[in-house]
C-alpha cells in the first residue's frame, strides 16, 4: 500500500477541470478560516471575558493543528485513498464550525479551533497527491499553481469578510459562514471528486495485505515521518527554505499592511481591503505564469533530451526574490517616508504579489521527485513552513516597534535573495547532484521513474 499510482489517462479533461476547481475551493477554506477570525478577536475576547494570552492560544492551537495534522492525513490518503480523507476532513470542519457558533467559554473555543485546524489542513497536502494522480508531469505545474489561487483569495478576503461580518452581525456570524462553506465543500467532494489513487497490486504474499487498518495507517504515518529525513538533501532543504521564507514574509505582510494603510493614510477597512486586491491580482497572475513556464520547461526538456528533469521547473523561482525584494522595499520605505499611497500600495503591492507567486513551481518540483509519496512530501514541506514560518507576524510587530516600518519590510529582502540563489543552484546543479544519491538510482525503494535507462527522470507521458 501507499504507492501513488495515478490515473492520468482515466479522467477526461472535463473531469480533471472539475476536480481542480473543487481543490481550488478546498485550498481557499483553510486560509479563510485563518484570517477571517483575526478581526473578530477583540469582540470575542470581550464577550467571553478572557485574556490576551488565551485569545493568542486560540491562534496558536489552530496553527499547530495545521502544521501537524497533514502528516496524518497524507498518511491516510496514501493508505486508503484521497476521497475518504477529503470527506472525513470536510466533515470535521463542518462539525467544528457549527459548534463554534455556540461557543460559551474560551476553553471550548480553543478546543474547537484545534479541531477546525486539524480538519482544514488536508486540502493542500492531499491535493498535491490528487494532482500527481490525474495529471501527467507536463501539466502539474499549471494545476498546482491554479490550486494555490484559492490560498491567495482566502488570505486576502478573510480579514475583509471577518471585519464586515463582525461589525454588522456579530462574531458568531463568522462561524455560521464557515459552516456553510464547509457544507458546500463536503457536497462538492462527495459529488464531483472520485477516487484518483489507483490501488496497488498487492498479493497475498505481500506483508501489507495482512495489516489491519490501524496498523496500516501507523505504518504509513511512520513512512511520512521518515520523509523528513529528505531534508538532508541540499535540493530539498533549499526548496523547504524557500517555502519558509514565503510563509514568513506573507504572514508579516498580512499582519502589517492593512494596519499601515489605516495608520498612515487613514484608509478605512473597506478601502484598505480594496487595495489588498492589487496584491491578490498580481499574485494570481504570477501563479499562472509560473505554472505555465514550469510546464513548458518540462516539455522542452523532454523534447531536447528525450527525458524530463524536474529541476527545469525552477526558472520562475529564480526571479521570485528579485520581484519580492523590489516590492517589499518600495512598500516599506514608501510607508516609512509617507510617499503618495500609489507608490507603496499600487507599485509595491504589485511587485510583492507577483514575486511571492513565482515560487509556486518549487512545490511541484518536490512532488515530481517523489512519485510514490507526493502527498507525504507536500505534507513535509507544509509542516516545515508552518513550524518555521509561523513567527512572521510576531517578528513583524517587534521589528516595527523597535526599528520602524521600513526596517520591517527590509528584513525579509536578504531571505528572498538567498532563496533565489538556492533556486538557481537547484535549477543548474540539482539534477547532477541528485542522481548521485541512492534514493534516485534505478532499483531504489522510491525512485523517479526511469526513462531511456537514466535514473532521476520521470516519464512525462
């Protein structure tokens, strides 16, 4: 069990598009849950008569669940298939959201936010497995980049929706909306997303065939945990570092940008939310371009060499750091020196959104490297960026208080550039280094499919 044998030739183009559309919506929901909650915190704290510490704990447990639970869900999806995990996690989200409407104390709020976070986090890691199942290698970049649009829209719309609902209808209306969205997601998964994981050929002599469901899940979970050892490879570590930097910077930006616009330019929440759409628009454009470029590079690699090398995907991420650095510098120092808002808000947000989106193919690259465990490896990178990237908002607040707004945005720029250098190394040297590793040699336990007798290459047909 646990081998991600996909079915790219079984599903029609229409079916693939329908599945991808559902996964876009699924990726939208966890980011919405994260950010729609923030504007309601003061109102919740006042009504539940609790402290800043416990309200902060409601955010912490949600992030912990988002960081840890993907390991379990990815293991379950490799053991039992994608569809049961999608249905189970959507149901968990629905139940948690309904119960949150009736929250009466902070202890109940903490427990239910933990449950909600555990249910919502499966979307991306398991979706990576589904994309690997139904799309050939030369189409995965566009598919995963499209799915990430849901993350962008959820992150941008969350604070705006949260503030509007809390002001007009009270904070409980937030969880009513999330319950409705979770119910819709459950229905979409049930009616539109079939099982995409091809059952492996397991004989009666295979030890896996004799495992109980619990022991099989435990075995798969241990296998996923072992995947963390892949971080010892420089090309995986650099890919993970890029994800951490992106998550750190995005968290810092989300924490400060709207606050800066309100404090410096006296924008109200609606006006600030409108300008955030500038970043979202360019983030979507960047995601689409990065996906198309990465897939085209795979096709060109196969045409030129008779084989496809995953490393060729990383053309766009090389330029990500340059655009993101330019955007953050213009935004930060535009705010610091109070330039006309068109400079930091329009120009700065545009470069920032476009640059951050160009890193998308890095996740597709890692999925390509592990055809037997795409969901598991996505979960590894997901956990890594959550664990090391979550302090972004805290660091941003502390930096602004100590050194000012310009310094806060500048802080992330060296990390952007280091990530771009790392992507350049993977793009130019990663393949040569990788095929020397035992894991990617022919006959290894988890090889890239071998084409034309050369290890480290996945057949893209």
